[in-house]
C-alpha cells in the first residue's frame, strides 16, 4: 500500500488568501445566452455577476441593498412593518369588542 503525500510549495496560496483577494479586488463575470431557431430568437439571457466585498461595491457605486425594502430599514421597510402592525392591532381590538358585546 503506497501513500501519497501532499506537497506544498513555499509560494502556495490558501483559500482564505484567495477569498480575501477576490473580495478586495472584485471579479466580474459576464455572458449572454441566445437560443435561436431558424433565425428567430426564442430566448435571450444576459448574465452579469459581480463578486466583491460590500466596501468595494460601495466604492464602485453599487448599493442596491440600501433601496430594497426587504433588506434595509432605511428603504421604508420599518415604516411598512409599523403600519401593518397598527392595522393588525386595530383589527384585534375590533374583534375583542365584538366578543365583549
């Protein structure tokens, strides 16, 4: 039975170093997929993927999460939740009044 050893080089880079570099610098992956039959376009998909840290995204002017109401309280999600909560409280009070009557 032979054993294979894992050789390491002095300049090897581990996964954490690679991830740190990717998040610091960023990676952009772009591609288009087109499905045509007899010169008739049936499907067109445009893929744009950016992988980077939040700080790097902010530097590039990408901040869509700030305006998404499901991800940010700044985008009005908190106000929407408070409004819905008040409406539910009013409905509960109305139901309780009916039960008491």
